[in-house]
C-alpha cells in the first residue's frame, strides 16, 4: 500500500463527515423554519381576527351588515388573508367578503362542535379549489360575556412557501460552501499529519546515507512531536559518535599549525594547507619524498629525530630546532609529534609544526634590551632599588645602591626597604600608605654598619604583569649639604656685607648731600645778591659744578642700588603732561643757550592720567635729554610720545623717543653704549665728560618697569633713543580743567612770540576757554594790530630771560594811550626784573613752564587788580608773580630742626625771603622744647642729629598728640635718599619727605601739599 493512500483516506473521511453534517443541518433548518413560519403567520391571523372583533364590536351587536362588509373588505386586502367570514351562533354565514355564500350554513373544515368552543382554533393545512395551501382559524365572537357568533379567517401559506424556498436555496448554497471548505480542511489536516511523517521518512533516508538530516518539527505537542524529538536525539547521538571522512579531511586541511603525517619509512603521506604554505608550494601539488628532505636535515636517524623517538616508545615528543628549507632559508620551529596506532601497531607519526622565528627574534631583542637596561642600571651613579609594593621587599638593586649601603646585592634583596631607606619609625610609606604618586624627599640612608648617610630620594610606582612595584632612586647629598652649609655661611656673609654696603651708602649719601645742600643753597642765595658780572660767572660755574657733582653722586648711588637688587619700582598715579612740562622746563634753557630748539610732541591718543613710577620715568627722561643736549651742537631735540598698544586691564604701552641732531653713535658702539662706565668715545682725550652711567641706569630702570630701550643712530646725523613702558590708565581720570569764568569769557588776547610752535601751544591752552586769541611773531605788526583792534590783554612770550620782550613792552606802553594789561612769560628770571616790570607797568611776570591753571589764575588776578586807564597810581599796581600764586600766607610759622649750620642758615634764608616766620633748633630735644613753648604750623625735621635724632623726636611728639588729639605736620628734611628711606620715615610718623640738596621749588611744594593734606585729615587738630 502506498504512503499517499493515508492522505487520501483522511481526506475522503473528513469530506464525507462534512457532507453528512451539512445535509442533516440543512434538513433540520428547513423543517424548523417551515414550522416557525406557519406559527408566525397563524399568530398574525389571530391578531387580525381579535383586532377585527374589537373594532367592529358595535356592528356585530347591532348586526350592521353594511359596516361589517366594508371592514371585512378592508381586512381582506391583507396579502395573507384569503377570506373572512362571520357566522351566527347557528353557523349561518351572515357576512363574508364573497357574498355568494351569505345566508348559507357553514360547510368547512371545522366541525360544528369545534365552532362552539370558546378558544381560537387552527385547522390543518388544506388546498382550496384554486390550488392554494390554506389554513383556517376560528375565533369565537364574545361580547360582554355573550357569544354572538364565530369569526373565520382563511389565510394563505403562499408567502411562507416562498420564504421556505429562499431559505432552502440559501441552506443548499451554504452547505455547498461548507462542503468545499470541508474538503480544503480535509486536505490541510491530512497534509499536517502526513508532512512530519514524510519529514521523518526523509530524515531516516539521509541518516541511512550518512548525511546530516534536516531539522524536524519538534515543537509539536502530539505523538508526532514526541516521535520527532526522539528521532533528533537519536540523530544527535549518532552525529556525536560518528565523524565523516570528509569532515576529518576538512579539519586536517584547515588547521592553523602546519601538520603532516609520516609513515614508519619517513615517507610523507599527508600534509595540510599550512604545510604547503610553509614550504612555499602550491596547495594540492604532489607529495613526494622523505620527511627529512623537507627540513629535518641532520636530525634524521639520530636520537633527536621525532620518528625515531616515537618508534622507540615515546608517546609524545616536543622539541625546538633550527631548520633549513629547500630555498636555503633558516627558520626556528617548535615541533610536536604523536604516534598513529592501528590495531596496536604504530603506523606512522602525526607532526605539528609551528614557526617561531619571529618569537625567537623578539625573544633575543628582549634579552638584549634587558641586558642593555641592566648595564645602564649598573652603570648609573645613582642608587636604584626595585621594591614589591605589596610586601615592601627589595626585589632588585643596582651596584651603586649596594655600594652606598655597604652590602652585597644578595644580602639586600629580599629584605624590607625601610630597613635601609625609609626607617619605619619615621612613618608610613608615602606611596602605598599616603596615596602619593611621586615622593621627592631628603632622607637618611641606614648603611649596613648602622652609619647614616644623607640622601635625596625619588620614588615612583609602576605596574608590570598585573603587579605594582616601586622604583626608588637616591643620591648621596652629604657633600651637597656641606656645600650648602658653606653657601649658607657665604650668603650670610654676603648679606652682612650688603648690609654694611647699604649702611655705607646711606652714610655716604647723608655725608655728601649735607655739604652739597649747603654749597648749592648758599650759591643760589649769593646769586640773588648784587654782584659783578665776573662774580656771577664764577658762581654760575660753582652751581653748575655742584649740580654735576650731585648728579654723579646720584648716578653712583642708583647704580649701586641696582647692582645690590635694592631698587624697587613704585606704582602711583601721576599726570604725564605735567611730568613732560617739568622735563621741558629743566632742559629748555640749556638747549636755548646752545642755540637748540627743544620741542615736545604728544600724540592726541596718549592717555594723560596714568599709574606708574613718575620719579623713575622723570630720571630716564632727564638722562636722555641731558645726553641729547650734551652731544648736540646745532639743530633741534624732540621728545615725542605716542600710544602703541592698549591691552587688557587698561594697560597702555607708551613709546617715548628722544631725537637729536647731534654727533651720532657708531654702529659698533650701539651694543656697548648701555654698559656701565661706557661712552661711545672712551679715549682719554674725549671731548665730552660724564661717568657713562646715565644710559646704563636708564636701561636698567626701563627693564625694571617692564619696558624695553633701544636706539637708532647714524654718525654725524644724530641719534634717537626709544623706550616703551607699560603704564596703567587710572580708573578715574582726574584731568584738571579750569571752567570758564565770567571774568575770562570772551576775552580778546594778543599773543606775541617769535616761535610759531609756542604760539600754537598757548593758543590751544586759551581758545577752549572761550577766549579770542590773536597771534603774531612779527614785531613790526604788533603796533598795527593794537591800533586796529581792541585787546583786553597782551601776553609777551620769550624763550630767553626776557631781554627780547622788554623793549617790545616799552614800545607798546609809549605808543598806546589805553592801559592794556600785560603779562610777560620768560624762560628764566633775572634779578631786577621785578623793578623793570613795575617801571613798564607790566602786570604779570611768570617763569616757564607755566601750567594752564597757574596761567589762568594769573590772568584773573591781573584783570582784577588793573584799572582801566593809566593813572598816577599805576605804579602801585601789584606785580603778579609765581610766588603770588602760592596758597600759604606770610604768617606761616615753621619750626626748623637742623644741626648743620650752613644748611640751617640756607633754609632760614629761603623761608624768610618768602615771608615765613622760622624758629631754628639744632636737635630733636630742642625741637620738643620749642613745641612746648610756642605754636607752629609745620616742622622741618632733619633725621640725623646729635643728642636726639628726628625719628625719636617725632615718635615722642606723636605720643603727646595721642592725648590731645592734635596732629602737627612734620616733613623729613634729610640727606638720606636711598631706596626705602622715604617709606621708612613716613612709617616713623612723618607726613612728608624732602631729600637734600633742597631746591626752593621742592621745599615750597612739599610744605604746601603736606600742610593741606594734614589739615584735611585732621580738621580739628
């Protein structure tokens, strides 16, 4: 019987069962529907009869046959109603939709006894004469409990039969579809049953042929699933216990290591792909020859031959050898050999060969590297230990460390490290216990003899093969400690020497400045007295020599402070324009005397309110300007200032340049010009004097201030010295501006000068204040301008001592009737100028440079104190001078403490000439006594005096003032001018500081500023 018959049988059986079920269900459905339809239509007829009786109750009682007939006709129009009859109690038909039978006795399907029943009755189906299937219903007509007759309704089953036919057709159609679906389900069911069976049959066939069967459906939960799982378990067992020859060949051919099989006669009978590649042969090429012909060579038939050792009874052989291939290439190999046994006899040898040439090369390189590192480690002159980080035992040590410990490496290795380098009593290991990554510290090495050795050690940690080690290196610093001790002693000696040097410099400064103050001061006083021209010439020479000597002293002291590192740079607010005006004032006369034009050129973008060290900046400018004047015989000198960078934090880099048309500097001298005591002309017959320190000090100061100095020069054409300085712009720029006053607004001024640059500068000063300025540098046009214009003020400006403008003033006064106020500006004042000014009725006389504020104050005072017309009283008009502008009045009382007679006399003379009242004393004790007896506005206190010095006197004075709450201004008047002296005296309780030699201008400025500052701070004192 064929396998397929099972599928056919299952399909036919299922199809028959589906057909039977569909047939039975169709018949039952038709019968059920037919019966249901009959009952439904009978119930409907009963409802029609009952409704008719209820609706025609009155007509039935009254026997209104006409109305009954009309209503009967109406009801008979219903499609299911064939006829309707009303019977009397005696069964006579009294009304029917077909009047042909009216009046006749009922002769129908119901018997007479049935018609007498009081409940409705249904007749069986019957056929009327027209072939219709009918059913008759009898409904008794009972009104008010009395039976009045019977109502008969004949209704047709035509609709029922039609519905039954439709339902039957539908049932047959559904049955046919169900039959077809049943056939399909039968096919699917049979297929689902036979498919896993067919799979089992195919798997059995594959297994029989030695092939791997396809996967079976083992997920089924029925008997077939159990059968499939059992079959797969059996197949897996067979697969694990049985390997095909092809599989073995595939594995053998594709093993990574080179493999070959050798018989007992040394013949190669099989080898894999790796062996072909190793021998540089094409895969699949014929295998011929003996095994030793490939690469065994000299090892064949010797005790080292693997086949020989297997035949002698060894079960497994491993060896390394150097072989020579057929292409004469040498390779290192590791060879493993195992016997191939069949029926208890050795049939051959399986050899596995791995090429280890690269490994051998790397191994050799590592060994060489280790040897090199070992050689380096043994050669360095630093002790080195390798320490196990977990146990703190020494695992390796170099000879230097062993030598320092004074023990052999074998004695040291294996012992704990703190036995030698880190004594346990000093604490925990910085690396393993304290979490440090590197330890640099000075320690004591404990030698094997117990002796201590000072060392500097460094410890780091590293990992090797998952284990942590410490590398501890150390050097002997015992000699260094000795050297450091000697250096410490040398340093202390140097500091002592520096202190002595500082004290010597301070004493020398004091001792030199004290007589210099007297020399220069007295010379200035003498020059203000009446004397001959020859005497004035000699005194000019004395003052010039004194000034030069003082500058040399200052340069030497500054140079000494720079070399000793004692010079520091301040950072205080200052006004750049005022500092440049002051520099111009000092050197303008010197330049004019040599016929030079000294100009200042400041770019408009240069900030004016800065913070830095104005004193050192002034010193640099003085040195460079002095050199420019000294080494220039004709032409001009220009001081130019420009902004070259505006960086972060309001730091402005400003470039200063001093250009001259002097002798110039040779190219080979540019590098040495800034060296100490060096000039471009160093011969003994040099034309120009000087110490050669000015440029050196200037360059050092620029460097200390964070700038850079350089020069450009050409011999015979002049030089330009450049230096840049980073200066901080003040956060709040306090620019002095004099607001226009009613007395100055709309003034018409005539400005007379012979240099256009100066005219332009003064015009820029006056015009912004709403003044109308007319300028001229032509003396012949002055009178024409005065006659043709109305001027409120005339300003005569001179680059010399006034000798060139006095005649112009005299000419104006002689030819102009109107008394126009005049102000004269001169470079330097001369004795007798004030008398000449009064004679010419000049109202103001100021020496240059004059700042904007002083000029405007002088103009205002001149206008307020000058009458409109010339009168006899004009000779009594006050002359406004620089001293008139001083804020401090003539009643100011000053206590002067000065032990040196000449300096004391000089100070008294200077102060009294200005109208100050002076009380002199010779030491601090006398000063305190004088303060007990009299009242003073200010104290000028020398510092170094006998009996009691100035610092001690000020300290005692301040102690007294703590009880009274007062504070007397004290200004240090001293020859101590070294770096830090000013701060030291201010810290001692003094309010101001002036270093000797003292100039009149510095003295008056210090008094005015100090007294004002103290009075502002102590208004009640």
